[in-house]
């Protein structure tokens, strides 16, 4: 008799294929679920593989548009960057994937969900917090945290052997000395030889970076979300979320934009090293930052900057579906009401250069700021402003009795 | 009879030469003071010019080393960036310049200081808050905020005429359609045609960017301060503060590193547009960020990140010499105690790529984080960690009565 | 010929009466405006006085309900407290008063507004920022900052003399050795002998504090706003905003609730001393805090706490009408969506004791938290939670090489 | 053969007595450790009980002075309050207790520590994070999280039966319908009937509150730490840390100071209800807040306020011994350098009233702030200050095109 039904997040690779078979061995019915979030994958081959390994049902879901619109766009609005550098390409994908997994589990009456994420990483947390938040009664099977499983499969060799024994096709191409993961938003490289933080990542820098100058305009309309990108060299425009993001990825990728090698702090308290490429995300981060500062009040910006940092931490740690992340997203969206305009930028040899911007909602007042005209501004006011700001500083100095004794 | 003695921050240019003469006309004795903070200037010519225009005394002070050690280094420790983009190249120079000006004023018994900063900008505030903080009784003469002055000199033509009348040498080279300011830390371009934020700054991008790959190691030792840089291509090393920074400027500058076109929010509440080049500062920002994350505890880092943002705002607004900025600098310096190590990076076509890092003080534990070895870590713990983190999320879901009705 | 029309915020007292006459002397037409925000005042006498002194028009406006609903309620939602102690009783009143003043000025075609606030205080800023924000072209006449005025009126004696000369009725009762200001939200005592921070404020403590135990229930419904208060001793209920607040003031006042003696930091950088009584506000602060923590998610609460502190600073500094305060108020209001419930409390001898609370929206789960039943909670999870939280701490200890050498 | 040695945090009560015997049953040698942190306890009786139950060694440690000096004083410096209300009386005690427990474990060569904290509470976390931080290799036995234990002892009846079987003396007095915990800093009441948040805590309010007026002066000297308290009624002074705190507890306790009934958010994500009495801590919080605001620069205060909130969260969650809490404590201590002075206050019917303060380090400048003298302050400066602050607000208004259409 079946122990119940499991919806397994299935990649088609060796690990999750072994998990599929192992779950069946343990007495579960297994439904596989594979999300298309823009990775380079032969989805039909994965479908056949899952069926041949005994999946009761196979779901392959194209989430690309909702990934861009519901997950990447809020990150763009937030200028989301974790620890000053990481653009969260993996972190924003996880709640998108897990949400659909939970929907399938509910629809199919499955009490269990499972995944192949390791026990030391962030992804297990991101998957599972989403599952618990949206399906609190769900039971989660995380084989890499179950002693019977991880003691049996202590390395790749064990998986390969198990695969051979159970008719699981094994990869024939030699394995890279690191692991790689990709989705629409980024490519990540980690593990293997890269676990030594001193080992140079130079080998990962692509040689064929294009050198010609390339200018284009991402447009933003309310609220802080890209709606059009135009290549100023050839006039090509893109207007759907998926097309815009894919096109920026393509152009940015060719020019080597948005590549970083970092050590980051995982939620569980370890430091880990990752190399990431986020071309389209990097272009949009810079463009959005520019139009946002152009149109948003200074003090609103300061408060919103703090909320954006909070948002980034929440998303990194897996709390996309949480009351506080809902709240922060709401506040950030509110702040974007006037973030609208057009940014001219170039992508050139790995760099994104902002060249100019315009907006119907700008708070920039050329006459007010001009060095050549006075505008509605009395320079004498600045004297009072400065002297009042100095009241406190002079008192502090007075207290220290330094006026007469020190410069 | 003299109204008293003024120490005038003198640049040798048209504006401050006119101010010098005008102050004399008003009945002041004028001491000129010109700080060398790394700008490209003929200091001896400026000395002669000041003397010929009737300066009572002329001070030319080489502040380059103290500028790097006492002002740029703290900004490096803080990862100081204003509004996510501006590295504060002008803002950190101002308190350095004004501090010496006040020292001279005290030493020379001058009751007044004066400067040529305009009435709409940040620099007037940065100069004057420093003066008031260090010399509370000082009186400040800011001609561009005095109606008699600014109504008389309504444009460059008025200054030129006044110069001719008073024997002030006038510039013969044609003027760029923007104004430019430089110091060791950065070059800024603003005003003129750039006041239109839509006007492309592409004209300012240098053509001759070098394309060969360039790798070098900034070293940091306690506390988060660079002490050595080595070019891995040719083995050249630099070890003094000024040499390190100048060398990084030279290399970074050749490769077009650290160039930005931004709109920023001035302290007085206007938005203004600036184009900045901060080559050495950008290299060090990236290198310091990397070694800091590598060696600093995650939660200390979060708190320190907030302090760094605060520091940046304070410095931008002119509060370098304030009790709160003293306090924040102290806290940041404390956080740097273990920030020590070596970063390998390349400067390539406008980009700084971090390639690897090592440190005797790293909290990175290769065994702990490895995907291949378990280390002193029980993956089962993660299950409890996740479930406890989900307690709150499940309660929230329960409250919303969504468990059974929504996925 | 008239220089134009001024709308003067008129209190009926000596200072603003003199200002009224002085403005007329200067050639202005003067409209007086007196807001009823709950202070103890003979409004009709003030009307007659203004008319007799030559006011062109006299406006007396009852703003009590809008003061409670639009200004005090948002402060309650925010748990607004400045510098940990001050409940902002004056600060929330100022934008309420100035908003109507500006409305009158616009309606009456007046280009000027005027007030009697001193040049060292916060109120001048609160009034004027509101005016500039809502009526940017307005011109402000602040006599206490105009040398011709303040040099003429150097003390109370000068005002008295001027009053006698100009037929302004002068107060006959002796003046208290401090100044006092009152509105619906609080009474403040400051200046005079209280300017010495060491002088005891004991003289201001009321003797006749009622000692019987008093229990009542403020109700909150969405969103965090009081809608009903019931006295459990006698069954009396109040249900309009003004009645609720006035009733809590009456009861709280009798019991000496909410009295503080503080030194605070003014926006302009001075420290000043104030003694405040905020009875109703203090009761509501405690009640709201309680029901908020009861119904709001922990992490939302943390973020909202930061926003509340920001709100308090903004309001204190006079930025009620600013883009950032609009933004913060919006975010805080959003956070209040589930803040609904009933708090039982007693007011007793100067103290507000919370005794219990209930809510249909509580996240409190009695079964989950109970020491006696396990509920849907596995205590083993806590082991993993703790060990994962300790990963970082153990690494830190390891790095310090202290494991074997120190306890 | 022994499984090893356990140092058990032993209270002398039923639970930990059963744990002692149960640990022996499981094959451990047990050392008991009882910390005196000011609770009302017969320590000698507890010693005898432990010995009679087979403890290998018994440690009874008087930690009262180090509790006040090393744990309560830093909390006073921080103005530590969790979630706006809870003064952390339990939370600051736990690291103090666990630190000594770990010292004993190291000294006695024990590999294990154990405690009787429940699996749903905060205390387990506070104890264990301290243990892991200071003794990373330690193994922790938490019986209330071990299924064999908690399934055997499902309620008090099971413990009573086990006690009878194993010769453990059982309590004869009837049990209160809640549990109570006390230390020098506070008394807490929770659980039992109080788990229903609606149940009134009125029963816990003491009847015999003293009504006479009581004035005394806590003195603070650098850095923000009390060094003397004097009763102004009778001249009695206390000067050691323990005496000062105990005396304030006694006086404050008699007057019913510092009693709160709250719902708080535990670290593990549950809401729980607690009633706390913190008399001495409340007096010192108010006194310290007062002298701090009196002597500390406004902007330092703002930054320090944020650090204090962070400190409170860290301590509540059990991270006293963590790099970030070390860092925050260091920063807070730095901020206290000038926090020195004398506060006059009264304790009266449940309230602490501040009456006045003085300090040699005050930034309060009576002349500067006075309404009667101008001091070194030009009121005209305020006009410029306000107008510059309004630049942004007027721009915002302009953008909205509201100038002419709305008030």
C-alpha cells in the first residue's frame, strides 16, 4: 500500500532521478514537477525520463512570464541586492517554483512534497518556507537531510552505481569541476574547486566580449517597472516582460555585464563562495536606480532604501511568502508611484553606463539647480541653514572646552 | 583701518582671484590658502598670482597624504557610497581642506574665513560646518551668498570685466561647456550643458581604454586599510598610502574604471546631476567589500552596513566633524579589527573583477560549507531550523483561514 | 495703500495682540485666525478683542474633531513617541492649525501668513513647513525673527507698554513663573524657572489624584483606531473620536496619568526642557501597543516599529506634510489592517495597567504556546533551530582560537 | 560505565530533581549547579537535596554582583526594552547563569550540560547559544526536547509519581495557578490560567502600595552606570552595584513600580503572555534615559537608540555571546562616555517621576535656549533654515501641479 503521494521537484538530472526511484522504493507514489524558469534544458527528454522511471504523473510548467512579472519585477523595484553585491537570481526563483509545486500538490491531493536541495544550502529553506507558508499541513521529504538517504549516497559514485542498478540513464559527458545553475535571471557557478575561495575564477570569464558601443533605452512606467526597451543602434524594441528581460540578458550577456565572484553569508550561518552572472538584472538595476533617484523625493528614497535592504534579506533567507515580505513589497510598490521615465544607457565591455534620463514626473528642476540662474531660491537662506545646523556642533565643541585650546 | 584678516580658500582661478581683490576692496587683509589634494595645478603660478593681487600671506599646503590616510581610508572602511552610487570624492576632500584653513586662521589670528563655493551647492555647507565645528567663533564670508557680491557679478562676463579692471590675469583658453573639479579621489563634471539631465554624457567617455588583462592584489591589514598593492603582471608593488592610491588611480583610470553619470539629492533639497570618475576608490571599494564579507561575521556586517550608510549621508551633508560622525567612525573602525587579507582582482575594460581572496582571519570554513564533506554539521538540524522558522508563517496562514480555501 | 493681507494665527493673548497691531502699523490688512483644538479659552472674548484691535476679519475654527481623527489617530497607530518619551502633543497640533490657516489665506486671497512663535523653538518650523508645503508661494511674517520687531520688544515690559499705548487690554492676573500651553492632547509647561533643568518640577504634580481602581476597555477596530471606550465600573460608553479622547483625558487626568519631565532635542539643535501631561494619549498608547503586539506578526512589528520612530521624528521636526511622512503614514496604516480587538485596562494612581486583551484577529495561539499541551509543535525542532543558530557562533569562537584556551 | 559527566542547571524544584535522577538512570554522572542571581531560595536545602539524590558534586554560586555589573548595567546603558515594553529581566540572567555553567563544565571535564527549560520557550535558546558560543564542543541534553523524556512525563502527575518512586521530596504547598520566576532584576508570572490572554491579571496587583512621596537621586558617572543612590527623605545612600540595585528594587517594589502585563513574540515565532515586575530596572531605565538625553548629542542619540533596539533583540533571542552583541555593546559603551550626572526623581504610587537633573557634561545651554535672552543665536538664521528645508517640499508640491488647484 502506498504511503501517500509526493510531488517531487524534478530536474531531470542524476540526483533527482535517484530520488524519484528511491521515493518509490520507500513506498510513495511520485508525481514529478519540472518548472521552466528559463534554464537551458530539454524538457521533453526530462518528461520521458521521469515517465520511464515510474512517475505517476509528470508536470512541466512554463513559469517564465510569471517569474519575470511577479518575482523579478518586484526585485527591480526594490533595487534588491543582498550584502551589497548579490542580485538574488536564485533566491527569487525559488518561491516561484515552490508556489506552483504546492498548487500541484493541493490539486493532486498529495500530502508530501520533496526536493533535491542539499542540507547545507539556502535553497532547502527557500523551498520549504514557501511550502509551509502556502500549505501549512504539507509534509516535506528532503532526502539529503535523511540519514538513510545521505548515508547511502555519500558521493557521486554512489549515485552513479544506484542509477546503473535501477536503469537510470547516467550522464556521459565529463563533469565540470564546479556545479552550475541557470535560470532567466542568472547563471551561478559554485562548489567543486571553487570552494577554495582563493582559487581564481578567471577561467570563468568569457573571452568573446563584444566591443562595439551599444546604446539603448529601457523605459519605465508606473510603478518602477520596465515596459519597453529600444536598441538605439537598430531601432529594435521589445515590449513584453519576458521579451524585455530576455533581450537585456542577450545583449548584456554578450558584453559580459553583471559578473561577480563573491563570498556570501548563508542564512544558516556559513560563508560560501559563488560566481554569478546576471546581465539583464544588472542593466535593470542600474537603470531603475537612476530613474528612481530622478523622480523620487530624497527622504522617501532614504526610507525606501532601508526597505529594499530588508526585502533583499527576506528574499535571500526564503521569506518571500511571509507577512513581513508582503508588507515590505506593498510599501515598496507604493514608493514607486512616480517612478516613471526613460533612461539612456550603453552597454560596453562589461560596463553599463548611464548616459542621460528624462521623465514627466521628475523632481529635478533645472532652473532651481542651475549655477547660471537664481530661480526661486535665495542664497542668503543657506547661511541660516548652515548656522542652525552648526548650533549643535558649536555646543559640542564648547562642552569639550576646546575652543581656546585646540584647532 | 582693516576690518580684520580673512583666510581665503584660493584656487588660483578667476572666481577666487576676483574674491581676493573684492575682499581687499571691502577693507580686509587677505591671506590665501591653497590645498594640494592631488588636483592638476601649477601651485607656484598660483602663489605668484596671489602675491601679485595683494595677498598678505600665501599658504600652499600639501595635504595629499593626510587626505588619503585620514579621509579616504575611513571611507574605504565604511564602504562609503551615497545614494547607492556616489563615492563621495568631493565630500571627503572638503573637511580635509577646511580643517587646515581653520588651523591657519587660528595660527594667524584671523577672525574670518572665506571661500568661493556657490550658494546652491553642498560644498559651502561642508566647508562651513567644518569651520564652525573646529573654530566656533569664526566668522564666515561667503561672497556668493552676499547680495552686494552676487548682484554685481551676475555672470562670467562681469567677472572677466572686473578682472581686467583690477589687473587680474584672465584665462585665455576657451571654457569647456561644463565645469570640472579634480582631486586625488575623483574628477567631477557638472553644470553647463550637463544641467539638462537628458543630455548624453557619452562625450565624456574616454576613447583610449586599455584592453589587456591586468591583475593585482590589494592587501588589507588591520583594520580594513590597504597597505600594499602588487601588480601581478610585472611585480611592481606600492606600499605607502599615497603611492597605493595614486597607482590604483593610474591603472583604474587607464581602464575607465569607476565612471558614473548620476542625479543626486543635495543636502539643501535639490536634485543635481554629476558625472564622476573615481578609479582608485572604485577598485578599493570592491576589494574592501570582498575581504570584509570574507572576514566579518554576518550579523556584525548587517549592523555595520547600516552604519556605513549613515556615515555616507553624514559625510555627504558636511558633518565629518560632528559628534555623530566621530561616533560612527569609531564604531566602523571597531568593526574592522579582523578585516585583513589579500584580494586578487583584475581591472579590465572598465570593470573590476574580483578573482579570489585569502585571509588569516577568515570565517570561511571550506570543510563546513563543502558539498562533498559533512564536516561538523548535521543536516537534520536544518529541518528543525526550517520548521521553527515556519511556525510564524503557518500561524499567519491559519489566521487568514486560507489553509483549506486557497493555495 | 495696503502692503497686502496677512492671516495671523491669533491666540487672544498679549503677544499676538501686539503683533496684530504692529502688522497694521507696518501697513498690512490683518485677518485673525484662532483654532479651537481643545484649549481652555474664551473664544468669543478673543473674537471681540481681535475686532476691537482692527482685524479685517476674524476666523474662529473648531478643529477638535479633525484634530483627533486626522492627527491624533495616526499618532496612535504609529505608537508615536519622540526620543523614547515625548508623545508629541504640541507637534501633532501644529500642522492641523496651519493647514486651516493656509486654507483661509488662499480663500481670502492673502499672500501672507503670520504667527507669534519664537525664533528658537520648534513651532515656527512646524507652522512654516506646513505653509510652504501646502501654499508654496506664501510669504511668512515671523515677527520674533524680524530685528525691527524683536529689538523693539525685548521683554514682557516692552509688550505691556506697547499694549497700553495702543489700547490693547493687558492681563491682570499675575503671570506664572513658566509658560503653559494646552490642547486636546496635552498640557505643556516650559520656560521661566523651568529653564534651569535642575529646578524640581514637583510643584507641578497635582495633589488630588484619585485612588479608586478604575477599569475600562478601549476597543480598537481596523485599522488600529479606537472606536469605543467603556467604563467597566459604571457601564458608560463613548463612541465618537472626540468623545473617546476627551473621556480618556478626563479619567486619565484625574489619576495623573502621562506626566513627564524631560529634556528634549529641538530640531534646531538645542536641548530644551519641558513638562508634559498627556493623559488620554498615554492610555491609548499603552492600549494600542498591547493590541498591536497581540495581532501583528513579529517581523512586521519590527519593521513598523522603525517606521513609527521615523514618523515621530518627522512630526516633531515639522514634516507632517512631506512626501516622506505621507509615505510613512501610508505604510503604517497598511500595517494596521489586522489591529483589532479589545483591551482591558485600569487607570490607577498615575499608572495605566493592562489587564487582559482579546481579538478576533489575534496571532496568539493558546494551544501552540501552552506549557501543558504540545499542539502542532515538535520540541525536537528546537534543537535543530538552536544548533543552526549556533553555527556562526561556533565558527567565530573557532577563529579566535579560544576553544581550548578560554572558557 | 558512565556515559560521561553532565553539569545540570539545578533549581532544587521538582522538575530538575526528576531530571537529575533520570540522567543518572540514563548512565550519566551528574554535577548540579545552582546560580544565586537574587531569587528567593533556600540554597542550603537545595544543596542537601541534590546530594541526597546522588549528585557527584554540587556547585552553588553567588553570581549576584556579576549579574548586576556585567549584565544589568549594560542593559541600563542600552535602555534595553524588547518590543517597547519588556525590560529583559529573564533574558539578561540566562547568559550570566550559562557562562558559569560552562566554566564549571570545562573545569570539571564534563562533556555535557543539561537544563530543565521547556521546548517551546526562549530560555532553552538563551542557555544553549551561550554554551555553544563559549564551549563549542559541548553536548547539550535538553530532556524536555527528548521524546523518551517528554513522552514519559506528560504532566505534573507523572513527575510527582516518579518523584515518589525515586525518593525525591515533593512539594507540599498547593501550586499557584501560574508559574513564577524571580531574580534580582524581575519577577515573572506566566503559564497556567494566564495562558488565556483575556484572563485579567488584576489578581497579581499588590494591594499595599505605599503612598508617601519618595524622592531620591541615582547618580551616574561615566559611562552611564549608576554609582550612588541617595534617599532624599532620610539621607541613606548606597554605593555598590548590588546595594544600589537591591535598594531600588526594595523601594520601587513597595510602590508597585514597573509592573506590566504583555503579550510578546518569542524567538521561535510564538506569541506568549507574561506579567513582569521590574522595579529597580524601571527606575534606572527612566533615570538613565533622562541623563542620557541631557548629556548626549541629539544625532548620536538617534544612532544609539537604534543600536539599543538591536541590543534588546539580540539579548532577548539569546545572542548575548555573539560577535554582533559584542560589537553593539562596545558601540553603546562608547556612546556613554559623557553620560554622567545626577537625576532627581520620585517614586510615587506606581510611577517614577523625573523631577530634575544636573550634569557637568550636559549639552544643555540655558542661555542658548532661554526665551528671555538671545544668547549666541541669531533668530534670522531660522528663516533660512526653514526655507531651505522647504525647498524639497515646495518642489514636491509643484510637481503635483497642486499649487493652484488645491489647498
